[in-house]
């Protein structure tokens, strides 16, 4: 298969063409304020090479567009929040733990209704159907276009949430409805928060995906569009429109997957040094290790599929202060080619230090010839110390492990670090994020409680559910492999209850093969 992978970062937009499991061509362009024109420029530059001007089977994009909207408090919309679980949780209404400024932008109407289930799956209270219908009518009257519905223990029994969706579809069919059990796990507030954020990004997701489609069409490419997810796999553009929060951390995840693909290593530490930040994580079986704890996004506590990452303010565009000598955390970002000394600007950056030290040859080296040896050594020492400390924080074993150094700013990673057996640098490593997008697979996940089954039978049942979901999402069944398996006995439930989570991933199904079959 031939695929184009694109990753839109805070500093650069990278694009690669992969054909027959090889990187044919890669390009790097500055990210633009409107994002779309940067993608157009990258695609145009990519396809100037004759080998890259070929029909492709898919275009896969990884973007920070949606998480940036939350962090920067821009392009979010007013929504309706429906909580099903009264009279429990009455003292902690939706948005109760949100930053006040973000809650003010998003909170439109809040409805707290009776219903939901208990921890053992039994109905907690009868569902307030009349209240749901009244809520739907009010949402319609207010002109709200998106609603988030969360119910107590809905991952065990989602019936209250699905009933709510049916009622909203009947009364206000134009309203987008996000159900919390589609996004999060057990833990009401964090799961609800994920649904609220998703609902608040609905309009942005629609316009962004439409802009991506237009950029691809304007480039003369006729191929299906996919967006990458937090776990290193892809989702069809239609699914991405419904679940924008699933791509919050896709940029760093793409880099880790790309690093694994380019190096052939499935288990290693990875540091992706971009223009603004360095993202540190760990590969297990070729996929990023997942976070099992609460993850904050823009100050909002969430609990859903996210990679276990540590991001620090260190990159090629990081400001370098001279008294005392310090690198980052501020960065010139996508203005690197305008503001850095080697490009004729007036701001001393980490890239200038690297050029002066002979680590990389870009821009005009004569513009940094005046930098003192002491300043260069002190700045590099500060960068190396930060990387060493934070890589050690992310390790989960005492022994030495390999480290994959990728990203456009990987020249800041030294050749030796404590606790690291070897530093692995790979061809096209500066575009590992786009490579990760291009080679991304389709995943399926099951996370539920099984009773009256042995451990092996419960895991097999969960694996079957996960595989069916992956196939529905566009995966080829014969290519599916198990990525993660977790099981936990639940002592307080009868019937030898066992909570099992299984994640599988496989290649995108070839529509031509399917049609021929």
C-alpha cells in the first residue's frame, strides 16, 4: 500500500510518502496559523519529487488542533450537560472541577436526572424519561448544537445513555450527542469530563476535518482520509468528527510509533525533540505505554486512552537565556526560521547553540561565530541535564535500556546518557511523527466485567469483542494482534467477577481485496 502521512506540530508540518514499507520521500514545512495552508504547502512540496507523485491508498493526518483549542481556550462551544445518577453525586455537578474560565466558555445548560446503575450493574434508580424529554426540548429552544450524556457506571451498562441518545435524536435530531461510555472508563467525573470536552469540540471537529479534506482534494489526491488517535492507531475521518478528543495526544504517539518502525525496536525509551517541546515515553510491543492514572487536559481531569508521556519545554526553538544560562521553556515555535540568529533573527535559540557547537549545519553559521565557548557548553549541559533527569523519571526498570532519539531537534540529545545502553538515531527520524501517522494501524478495545467464567474464558471473550470492533473500524481481521491485556478480579461482586481490558490492532483493510473477495 502507498500512504501519505502528515503530522501538524506546533513548529513544523511534516509529510512523508511510504510505499512497500519504505519511506520514499519526506518533507518539512513551517506550520501556519490556519494549519490547512501548511498542509497544502507540505503536500505540494512532497509531490514535486516524481517518485512521490503517484496515486495513494490513504492519507493519514495527526494534529494538535483539538488539544490546542482546549489549552488556548479557543474554538470551543456552549453545550448541554446531562448527568444521569441522581440523587447520588448531587453535590458534584458537571463542570465542578473545571477551571472557571473554561467552564464559563463551555457550560450552556446542566441537567441532573434520576437513573443510572450501581457498581454491580443493577439499576440504581428508574430512568427519568420525562426529564430527558424536557431536557431535549430545552436544548432545542436554547439553540445548543452539542450535548454530553454521562450515567453512573455506564461502562458496565450503557442503557441509560443510549436511551438518552434516542430521545435527543427524536426531539432535536440536529444536535450532536456524546455518550461517556464511548470514551472513558469507570470513574464518573473523569469520564464525564472527557465527554464534555468532546461535545465542546464538535463544531471545530466538523470544520477541521472538512478543511483537511479540502486540502487533500486541492492537492489532486483522491484517497480516503484517516486521523491518528492517542493510542497510535487510526480512525476514519467520520469517526474523528464524532470523537475529536481521541486525537489529543496523537502527535507524540505518532513519533513513538514512527521511531519503532524506523528502528525495528519494539521495546525502548523514546524522546521526540521538536521545535517547542520534548516528549518522553516508553514503547511496549511497538506501541506507547498507556497512562493508567488521571490525565489533565487544559486543567480538566480526564480518564481515557492516553499515552504515558512527559513533555518538557525543550526543543530546537527554545529560548536560551544567558544570565543564568538556561534553555527553555519558552520557544519561538513556528517562527524559528524568522527569529533564530542563524536565520537572521535576533533571538538566541537552542538551534543557534547546536549550530555553533557543530552538532547541526543549518542556516548561516557565521551569525553565531561570536558565541563564547563557555555559553555554548553551559547551554548544552543544561539541555542534557533536563533530558537525563526526565528520561530517568519515565523509566520503569533499573537496568540500562536503548533510547530512540527522533524529531527535528534530536541533535540536542547527547551520545551518552546515564541509564541508557545506546542512543539510536534513524534515517528520516526528523519526520518520525509523519512516518508514525503513515504506518498507523486500526485498533479495537474491550473493557468490561465478566461473570461465571474462568480467567482464560473471560480474556478470550474480551479479545473477541475487541477484534470485532477493530474490524468494524476498518481493520483486516487476519492482521489483528493483541497489544494489551489487563485483568482484575472484583472481590465485591458475586459470580467470580473479573474486569478485563483487551486492545488489539491490525492493518487497514484493503478495499480492493475486500471487493474482490
